C-alpha cells in the first residue's frame, strides 16, 4: 500500500508522460503484491465451506472495480482535470495504508527464501514482452513502438519457455520463484483457462463499448459511463450472492448459465449499429455483467480451492498473472479486429466503418466465448485438497 500510495502521488504530480508512466508502474508494483496476498490470505484463514462467499467479495475488487471504472472516470473527467483521477484515490489509499498498518498482524508461518535473480529477469522479459507485444497490436500494429509487436511477442514467448524450464528445475528443491506444480491439478488448469477466456471477453468489452458509445452513438464520456453503470452495479451486488450460492451448490450450476449469458451478450453486441437504442445496449451489458458475476467467483474459488495449502501462494500468483495477460490479449484482439475491419471498409462513412469493425470484434469475442461454454461442461465439483504434493 505504501508503493501504491507513492505511485498515486507521483502520477498526480507528474508534469509529463514519462513520470506519469513511472507513477503507474509504482502503483502496479504495489497492486502486484496486494492482490495475490489477498487471495492467499483468504484461502489460508477462511474455512472451505465459506470460501465461495469470501471469493465473492474478492471478485468485487478484481472484476467489478474495472467494470465501474468507465463510469467513475467519466464522471470525474466531465467536471475535473485528469489529475483528479489520482488525487481522489490518494486519500483512500492512505486511509487503507494507515488502517492496515495498525490492525493487520502477521500470523502465518514464515521461512527464509532465496530469490533466484535469473528467474526474476526471465519473468520480467517474458511477461513484459508478451503484454507489450499484445498491447502494441491493440494500438493498431505498433507502428509507433520502439520494438515491433511481433519481435516483442517472439522474445517474450522464447523467454517464457526458458522461465518455465528454470522453474521446473528449481521446484525440485522447493526454490522456484513461481512454482508451477498447481498446473499438475487438472481442475486448476481448466479453471485457469476459463479465467483467461472470461477476462479476455471482459476487458475486450470494457475497452470497446465506451468507444462504440462515444464514436458511433455519439455520447459524451459521462453519458457513456452512465450507460455501463447498471451492469457494473448489478455485478457488484451479485458477486457476494454468487459466492454464497457456490458454497451451497458448487461451480457447475453457476458456471454453465454464466458462460451462456456471456456468449449470448457478445453475439448480441455484434448486432449493434449506429441506430441501436441506448436502452437495448444497457440491457445487453446487464446480461453480460450478470454472466461475469456467475462465472468469475466460481472459477477463482474452484481454481484455488483444489490446491493444497503449500501451493496457495503460487496458485494465486499464477491466476493474477493470467488475468493481466488476458487483459492485454482482450484489448489487443478486440481493438486489432475493429481497426482492421474499419480500415478495410469502403463506400461508407467513418461512423459506419467503425461500427462494422466493432461488430466484427464482438463476433470474434462470441466465437471465443463458445469455447468457454464447452469447457464449463468439464468442470466438476471436487473436494478441497489437503495432501502434500511432490516437489517435482
């Protein structure tokens, strides 16, 4: 929280893009510590029969916060300067830092660990290269990037292979930076894949819908945010309830209808045009948001709940890494498809071309969502693991 607060202050004071980016990186480094620790703590101290309810609250942080972000930022930017996006967050961060410092106690068992410097370097290049490459594609091919997106992706992928091989070697003596043994649990692997697909749909939609509302429908930033507000609010209200339902009925009765709702909403988004009614867009987004609420909490709980205690921290780190990669991938896929189709449209005006591009992007998202629907059929309830796992 100290890092997050310091990054927020630096971003608010930044005179230019360079320091603004530095502040955001410092913010992100704090978040990278907090979110996996949040999941690990919940898994370690919450009884198995109540984990769904707890993960429902955690999913508000992970999914609902980004969903209502466009509304909050649209409201701020309609009346204040962009720096207030950070000034308004700073006191909240400082309050959280103070309360946490005074109340949170370290009660878990600790041990000495040695950080493998080579693993840290490999992970930075691997995940940084992949996210940078996908993000460059999402910006329209990376024509203004210092490193081309294809080069960044290839370097990131090759380095990722080296990172995985390094971790497999180190985990034989329980010294891996990121222990990959959670992937030895089939239900964790399947749930993590579904988290990846769901997050692609979520972030792709969150980046594309505001663009559609502003560039095609012609709404301003505040009105666009208000259109997305009902879905975000409903997702927040539903998340704790879904967690309780998970504790009562397990993942399948929630995941299957949730995945179907997400897919149906994406295919509906693919029919939107310049003359689509705003009320219809709100209804589609509400359907999409409820589907996400029914999906993300059961997936997170299932993925992490099947792991033995000693792998909780590594499972949390893997899931959070997958979410970040999915965010970059969703943005890249949706924006690249939209830009490509819009650029190739002939004989129509700019608004109609962009509308056609967005329809194509949502259609691609719909195809991806069908994969998720099929995969949910293979999710089965299982008992929470408690046994020790081998080191190799």
